[in-house]
């Protein structure tokens, strides 16, 4: 592969290959979720923000075993320290049953019998026989396995078409109570890989058996249809459900004139604890310490109201990611400013975030954030690639034209198309300037060579600055002479006018140079000739050394005109240059006709003009 072909491959194939790789990464990210933590955490922020619009519904009420209940003197006198006798829960259930709640659920574990108060457990069991309540069941990985086929039917465990008769699970069941009151559902905390609970079990499947969760049992008992999945994606509410202290409910149950009755009628009642000392606090999108009854109540309310979350198809995340990457690629192809590209990416990100928030209000969870993250990574990679390509182009341009052009003009040639046009040899109309030193031979004879070289370098520095200041291209130094031209590699309609202005500036620089060195340069002078016409401009030379130069009759005539300045004027221009200057609307020069001369190599005489500043 040739160097040019390799560069074309680098410029064209590599960005496309990178685009395909990022598209593949995007698809893998969206469908296989290697960075789902990004989606999950950003979705948590959005859910927390949107939850402010969702007050907790009044269909659920929590009887909270709070710190007040544990420390209240009256409760200590009646029930003693925690754990209380379970007969107290029986009295609460008996009290609630008379008030006709929709359902009663316990978020408390009754795994061990009360060996000191067996009558208390019996009282609780008798109450549950008359007024059934739902009890928690916990799958404990380290516990003793129980055969699922032998569990009580009242637990609601459902076999599949072909259940495993030997399937067993380590379960923490309410063994303090007789099995016939075990109307249970699992309450295991369902956490994602980052430890945050965002879902709730509906069914836990094992060995062909399906174990319902406590919210699923409550929904089925209420005649509700469950979503066709094993877990429920929770849609959180702004604040806690209505909480009534266990103390208040218990004392009200003992009162001859209950006052809280209306607060339980027709509602789902959850009996649990938010007390820190009882360790039922879990991390959720809302808080790192969300009480278990709040999580359970959210799942139940979501099922009752049908406002649980449904996941939007990942196809939409893939589409928004691909569309964003396509726009990024287009922006870099069209050479947008990086700030414009970043603003576009930010606008897409904010618009997508707004769309995700909008669909969330319709109970749809869209998580396009990792897809946008991949698109942002593509933007960074594309920006880095573009920067490196631009830097390489600039370095290449500087290597090619830095010796001939003002750095400000070199900077304008970084565009690839401009570079190709400037580098190609072509016939153009240009204005060529030749400058030569008068009396250089005498100067050389009276000074040491080192002094002459130093003097010339200082002189050339001034003259090159004058040429560059007017946008000229420095062709070469020919001994003590200078050749420059205008109109290439950058086209400009005023090239003749700029060339003459540069000549005038060179004369001014000469006078400043002579004043700087004093009487030693009294005989030091220059002649400048300018001609405008067609010439072939481009790089000329060998593989080892190339120069950007102009060749043709226009160059020869400019040199001949410079030779005619002796005894006439410091600056002479051809009639073509004079006409081109007069045609330029902004011309600030006048011209004095110096007559015709016959120059070597031309049959017709050449009319010359001396430029002067136009009187205002």
C-alpha cells in the first residue's frame, strides 16, 4: 500500500470502522447491560425527582412499631419490653377486623414459638383462624430446606405442569403458629447488583413451583390481575404512607370508645416497624434507609392502582444512540466547531432526559442513559480523532508553506481541500516582485564577509516582514535579491495592489534600516520591479528538496523591470500592474508614467510606471 493510499485509508476507513465499533458497543450495552448501573443510578435520580408529583395513596396505612411504641411507659406496663407477647397482635387483628379493612398484612417474622408464653401464641393463632391475615415468608439461603410439595396449601404455593416432587427451599415460615393459618407470601428484599432495591418479587420460582410474594397474595385475594412477570418494578411515591403508631392503635383497641376506626376501614393495613433498632431498613432509589413497610406498601399500592413501572423496549435506546452518533459523525464531517457539537450533544441529552421524564409520568421506565454515554464516548473519540487529524494537517501545511508564507496565511490552509488546491501546480494570474540591492558590490568590498552576512540578514528580516505584512509569498533569495509574488497559493483579487503596497513598505523599511546604521550605508539602496500576468505556480524540485515557486514570462519580465529601476526610481511597475491596481476599488495609489523601455527578450517596448501615494 502506497503512502498516499495509506493516508486515504487512515482518513476514511478508520473513522467508519470506529463508528461501526461504537455502534456494536452501543447495541451490546443496550441489550446486555454491562453498564446498567449507569442507567439504574440516573433513573433513580429521575424517579426521586418525579416522586415529588406522586403523593402516597390513601389505600394503604401502616401501623408502625416505632420508637415511641417501644419506649412508651403505658406500653411497657401493658406489654413489657420487645418482643411483646403475640397476643397483642391478636388483639390488634381482632380490633381491625371489626373495622373492615381491605386486608391485613404483617411485616414481622414469627419463626420461633414463645416458649415462655405459649398461651399468647395460641391466642394469636385463634384470632387468625377467625380473621385471616397475611403473614411473611422468608427464603433463607443458609436455613434448613423444606420440601415444597409438603407445605400447606393455604400458603398459596403453585405447582407447574411438571413440578419437581423433591424440590426444597430453606424457608423461614411462621412456625410459632399452626400451619393452617399460614396464609403467607415471601418478603425477601430483591436487590440489584449495586445493592439497591428497585423491584419486588411477585413469584419466586424453584423446581417447578411458584411461591407468591406478600403483595401478590394481597392482590390475588382482592381479585386483581398480576403482571406477566416474576417481579414488579416499583414506582415510588413522594412520602410515607399514613402511619399510625402501634401504641395508638393498640391503646385504641383497648378503649371502650375507639377513635381511629375510620382510618382503617376499606384500606390495606400493614403492621411492621420503622424503628432503627429493629433493623428493617433497606436501600432504595428514595433513600439508603427505607423502612420495610414502606417498600411493601409501595408494591401493594402499585398493584392496586396499576401504576407500577413497565420497561420501554431497549430498541428505542438503541435508536436514540445511533441517531446521536449519526449526528455527531455528520457534525465532524462538516467540520462543526467542537463547542457546537458539544451543544448539540447536550441538547440531545437534555431532550432525552425530558422524554424519559415524560414517559415516566405514564408509568413507563425508559433508560437511555448508557446509550447516550456510548454516544458521548463516540463524540470524545471523534473529537480526539478530528483534533489529531487537524494537528497533522497543520504540521504538514507548516512544513510545506512555512518558509514561504506568513504564519497567519499558513493557518488558513489547514483545510484539506485548500491544501490540495494550493499544492497542485496550476496556471494563475499573479503579481511578481523582484528586489535587488544597489551598490552591494561596493558594500562587500569595504567589509568583512561575516559583517556583510550579518548586515544582509538584518536587511532581509525587515524586507520579509514587509512582504508578509501584505500577504505575499516569499519565493526565494537570489544572492542579495528577493523574489516574491501575490495571488498564490491563496487567491486574492487585489494581488497587484498588495504587491505594490509591499514594495512601498519595503522602501520605508529600507529608510528605517539606513537610519539605524547611520552614514555607513549612505550608498545602500534598492530597486524593485513588479509585473502582473499569468504564471505556473506550484512545487518544483526533486524528492529531496521542493520549493514553492512561480515560473513563466511574467517572472522574467518582473526581473527585467527591476533592472530598469537604475537611474529612474526605486519602484517601477508594468502597465498590467498599474491597470490591475486601478481596477481595484480600494486602491490608494497613483502612478506616474515613466515612459516606454525596451527590455531584453521582448519585441515590443514595455511602458513603466512609478507608484506614489494618492493625494487625499
